C-alpha cells in the first residue's frame, strides 16, 4: 500500500517517541508503586513485630503479677501457720503443722524461683519492645517521607501518562489503520524501536546491510518499506546525503 512517505514516516516517528515516553513513564510509575508497596510492607512488618513483642511482654508481665499474688498469698498463709504454732495443743497437731510449714516453704521457694525467671524474661522482653519501638519510630520517619515523595511523583506521572495518552490517540488517528497495526506489532516485538533510519546502506535498528536495490528505493519510493532482516520500518534522511548515499 502506498503512502506519502514523508507524512507517514513523520507520523510514525512522532508516535514512536510518544510510545517510548509512555513506556518509560509507565515503567517508572510501576517501579515507584513497587517501592511504595515495599516501604508500606516494611513498615507494616515492623508494626507487627512491635505489637507481637508488646503482646509477649504483656503476657510475661501478667505471669509476674500472678506469681507475685500467689507468693503474697502463700506468705500470708505462712504467717498464719507460724501464729498457729503457739496454739497447738498436742504433738500430733504440732507435727502436722510443722509438715505444713515445710511444704509451704518448698512451695514458696518454687514460686520465688519461677518469679525470678519471669523477672529476667520481663527484662528481656521489655528491652526487645523498646528496641522494636525505636526501630518503628525511625522507620516511620524515613518511610513516611520516602513514600510521600514517591506518591507525589506517582501522581505527577499519572497526570503525564493521561496527557501522553491523549496525544497518542490524536497521532494514531492520523495513521492508516493497517500501517498502525504493523507499527504496533513491530514496536512490541522489537523493544520499542519500530521506525529506524537507514544510513550508508545499513539499517540502524539491526546494523545489517540493506540490499542495494532496497536502499536505492528508500531514496525514491513513496512506499513504506521494512528491513528484510529485522522487519523494522525504514526511513532515509535526505539531509544526510553523502557520496555513499547517492542513488545509483
């Protein structure tokens, strides 16, 4: 199909520039969105860590309070037992009370040992909570600022993409539909380069030699032609004409 080469190539080159900008900005947008998601995830993870450690510390503190209450109760019972020693009437009651006191002492010792371990665990858990809180505070300060900066850039990029999208629609409407489809297929397959210059007998897309007849036709024809090797759409700039480029 014949086209006005200058017009078609100009339109395709303009469209390619817009598409490259769209691709670049879309990739940057996606990268920033990923970074924001990662920042949010790290912050959420640190909050979860702090909450978990805080819950563990509260559990240890609850154990401490329970043991202290039980120990206080046992000490009260022990005082009562010792007071009862003065009211014992016979040896049998005395022996039973002394046995009760010994068992109470053993129970108290176990409670005191448990309480000491819980005190040590509470100190460790309190330190971990404090460290997690400090890490969370620092992360909140840095992550919030970093995420805010990226979200501002995302907002700007989204606005740019909307504007570029409207520009693309305008340019695309001016290109014949069959040529537009061909361009879009090549653009997708060839990493964002569908329209390239042929210079000094070489395709600057794949850097392979263009057949001499095709190269001469590029300088004369009104048809849009493709590189036989990479299938990109070729154009030739008259302003680059030199001895090598003069039609044979």
